[in-house]
C-alpha cells in the first residue's frame, strides 16, 4: 500500500496543480492534502478495528483478560503502523 501511495500521490498533485488556475491552486492543494490526511486517519482506525476483532477472535478461548487483549491489540496496531512513521 505504501508503495502504491508513493507512486500515485505525485501524479495527483501534478494533476491538481495543472488543472486549477493559479489563484485557485491553493484551495485545490488544501483539499488534496485534507483528503489525504483524512484517508490516513481512517486507515489507522480501520486497521485498529480489524486487528482488535482478529485478536479478540483468536484469543476467545484463551485465558487472556481484557488488559491482555488490549495489550495484544495495541502491539499489533503498533507493528502495522510503525513503518509509516
């Protein structure tokens, strides 16, 4: 996913800068960056929900308490999000 994003983002920014008139370009770039940030946040939340659901399903029959499940979920989330930081 990161490689695909790295390949497509410069192209989308280039399209925005050539499509918008110079006086409207700042608004176009602001919307582009806002949607990018919103997508990043939504991806993090979606990843956390998916990992939490998976960990809960895997540990259902095990003797982990709520704190243990939260620790495993938090660890999994940090493992998937750390390459982006």
